[in-house]
């Protein structure tokens, strides 16, 4: 990490992320973040397969085989195939998970597209932090602070009683297979002979551009071969060897022209990006568009969050933790302070900066 982004107290990052929106500083500076201890592997990941959903069965069984998920870590459950579960339906799912998965399972992969919500909560947030019914009375209010936001270990269920979750969602089984392939290809792939790029893109959409004040300085991070670039949506260069793309817009145009690296992370701050229905009633772009274009993981909210920055990935934290060699699931969960409404989607185990001689 840069000198100003290395080995420091988690509290500094947490405090920075929870500050109210202010005018952009004249000279952006790096946050100081803690060193993480280890990362999740296939032996730690629990896989949920909905036997009532043909997509889930096909994608889940394929993922288990390709990633080597132990049979003891696979829970075949039965739940409705619809956008949102009721509180009672979610409670029944929780019982199935507790009965079928042992204490060795530290995180979860959900092999389905639907359901993506529990009433106004995201299903990944509810599985990780518990269902928060109070959010449905005021979805623009603050949600529960995630203990994972300030956690530095690799055994969250053992240490916190929390299993961070991510959905293996795509628009088709074939697209999901391509997503899985990108995740596997990403492992230990960086740094490489050619540099990668992290694009932090400001937009004229004031309500959705609030993370621009958190963007890192434009810097070349030589040890990782990552060129950190601050750009404007109104004058975007050709997006080459893209590792990260973060912005704030209702819809992001030109995704087909982005040159994605395996393991790329991308998201846009908007209200309903986490709605995975075939046709979103909001008219806003779904996170599935990022994955369809070639990204490997993304994040979006499932109900109106207002534009609290704490409910969206912190740009610097996402990058700086990913560079430490953790998985896409861990980097994304470490970057969101209030993830109760946020849906984590992608290939959970992708880890491009994982040590070349460490566990895969």
C-alpha cells in the first residue's frame, strides 16, 4: 500500500466513511487501513442451492464442482422463486441453513437470481446480519452497522457469528458459467506484465455522485501494477484492462466497450441497482448489467436507501482491501458500513491478488 494507506487503525476508516457529505477536498488523500489476516477459501464457503429452481441447481452444482466446495458445505434448500421473501419465509430459510451447515462454514454463496430481497432488506444482508424489519418503516434511515466493516480476520462466523454472503446471479445459466470461469481465471493473476486500471468516475448527477469525495488520489501503485485514475463520465477515455469501475448514475452507458480483467469489481450508486427482476420497475440499471458485460462482482441496493454513502461500497476501502489478496466477497463486505439493503452479487472466491504460493 502507499505509505498513507498502510497498517493503521480500522476506526479511522470507519469514522471517515460515516462523516456527512462535504465539499471535495482540494487534494484527495489515501485512507489508512488495517492489515487483514488471511482470506476465505473453498473450504470456508457454504453453497446454498434451491432445489425448486432449475437455474439454481444447474449453477450451484457446476460451481461446487469447479471450485471444489466440500459436500458438507452444500445446503440444498427449498424456497419460493420470487423477488422477495416474507419475514416468515426467510425465517424458514434460516432454519434450513442452520440445520444443514456446520460451524466450519464462514461465508455463503447463493446460487440463484430470485429471491434477492427479504421484504425491504437484501437477502445477502439479511443472511449476514439478520433481518431488520425496522428498515421497512423508514428505508432511508440508518441500518445496522456491520461488524464485518471493522473486522480484520478470515473466520467471521467463528469470531462474529456472521456469514457474509454473495449471490451467484446472472441472466442465464450460460452467463453464470462465464462468470464462474472469470472468477477462477482471476485467482493469483495479478500483478502481471501489463498494468491494470482502477477507474473512479465522477458524474454530473449530484445525488448519485456523493462518493466522489471518497475517491482516492490518482496514483500509480507500483507494487500491484495498478493505475488509480480519477475520471469524468463526460470525458471517459477508453477503459482498458479494467480492474475497478465505480461511479454514480441511473444507467451506465458503453459497458460493451469496457475491457474487463478477470476479477473486476464494478458498481454504480443508484437506488435500485440490486433489483434483479427481468424488467426492473424502477427503470434503473441492474447490477446484472455489470456482470453481463464482463465484471466479476458488483453491488446494488434493493430498496430506496437515499444516498447515504455508508450504504454503498467505500471506493478506497474496496480497492485497498482487494489489493491485500482477499476475495471479491471479502473486499466488498469490508467496504460497506450499512449493508442491510445492499445486495452483493458475483463470484465470491475471485482473488486476483492472492499469494501465488498460498491456498487457492
